[in-house]
C-alpha cells in the first residue's frame, strides 16, 4: 500500500492572477518536472503546436482560461508553446482509464480510475472576479478538472470510451473546466458539448440543481444525448465508437444497474462506489484502471465530498459557505492505494 495525499488550494481573483499564483505554487512541487518526463516523448511523436489556432479556439469557447494560461507562463517563465502543451488541454493524448458515475435526484458520485502517476493530487476551489462561475473539484493538467461543481449547482464528470480516430479538439479535462465555468444548467452544458470540438470519445455526465441528469456521448465525429443515472466506459447510442473490449465497463455498469433503484440516500451511493467489496471500486492500477478518488457533489446542499482510496469516509467541503468568503480549513486529503507508484505532486519520477 502507498500513502498518498491531495493538496487543497483556494483562490479568489482574476484568471491571470490565478494562473500566476498557481505557477508560484507549482515551483515548489515536482509536478512540472514530472509532467515533462511523461509528455515530452509523446509531444515529439504526435503533434505540432499551432499557437494561433489554439488562441482562436480558446477565445471562442473560454477566453478567460487563456488569461490563466498566460499567468502560468509568466510565473513559470515558460515558453507559450510549452505552456499550451502542458496546460491547454488541446494537444496532448489522453491515456486509457476506467471511471464510474452514479447520480440521484440530489447527488452525483464518481470514481476516477487511472494510473496513480498520472494524478496531480490537486483539489481546487476557485472564485473568479473577472467573469465565469466559481468551481470546486480535482485538477488535471492544472487548468482542467477531472470532475467538479460550480456555484450554480451544475455538476460534470466524464468517463473515457475511446481514443482511436482522434480529432482536432479539446481533451476531457479542459472540456469539463470550460463547461463548469460557463454553463448554469444541463441545457447550457449540452449546447456547449454539442458545439465544442472533441479530441477523443467520452461520456460526459451532467446533473444540475433541479435534479436533471443527462449523459452526453461525445466523439470527434458526433454527439448524442440520453437520460440516465449511471455510466461507465461505453456508449449506448454511438455504438460504432465503442472499443472491442468492454467487459470491465459492462461489469461495473451492471452492478450499478441492479442496485441504483434501491439507493435513496447519498451515503449508500458513495459506499457502493467506494467499498472495494461492492464490485465498482477497482484496484487495477497497473492497467490504468484503478480507482484513485471517489468524489461526490450535492447541488442543492452546496457540498462536495472527496476520498482517496477504498473504504474511506469522505472529507466534506462546504462549498456554499466558501462562496460567501469563508475559507475551508482543509489543507490535505490523505489516503492509501494498493499501488507501486504515487502521485506526481509527491516525489520526482526517476
């Protein structure tokens, strides 16, 4: 077992100032050095960065995030092209992963499954003063989010389906951040997900304060929408986009399918996903499909939960209180994983 932790960051201010502040924080961690080691070979093989095209697309969908990236550039004294690769969520490939999501009328519970060494160990509460909704959730590529909730009560999470036949577009974590910062409800989120360019195939699960849940099946070629309360790593509408091997995805889906109607309270839903004996939590870390965190969001109550590892009691964040200016006292969320590696915020990769 490896002991791991997630650092909690809180910031109120402009996007540029937020980017600069994050850059200052990153200077004191091994994250940037580790990411370069992980991504540089991929960068040389797979793409050429078009700075003007990236800026054009960002200005269309979320111009304030471009200012955040510029803040990171200045704080880290980094070349803009390098920063776009690391923080832009547009050019990098996404590794395969697992993930399971279950929603109820007033809760959204999610297992994020991946290889621990891909995980940043950063959980961020951010309230912009220059436009966009305040958000809470774990980061990916610093600027992106693996899942999260905004001040209007919109919750978003995603499940990987396929990275074959990729297109020119944003990857999942940046799409999640753009939706959270710019959409107030599921209708607005669906409209954005239909218009934004997608690099890979993912399920995006949405829940808002009214209790409405939709699953958006998105690929670089088309987007379809259905209603549903549980989701894993395959499409039900875009069947031609599915992978050949779906046994694990179908197995986790069936566990939730046979149990979901009996889950009246959020605690039971959280336990279903976080208890490794229930059949949804995964310890397949070497196959890029082990559960790293279990998160939960409550749009009506304005709460967010987070746990790291199996069979944990969640750490509870009062997001509604935080939005009034009261900082959270939580600095770290600790846990243990049955893994040989730890998060990139903890130690430098050899």
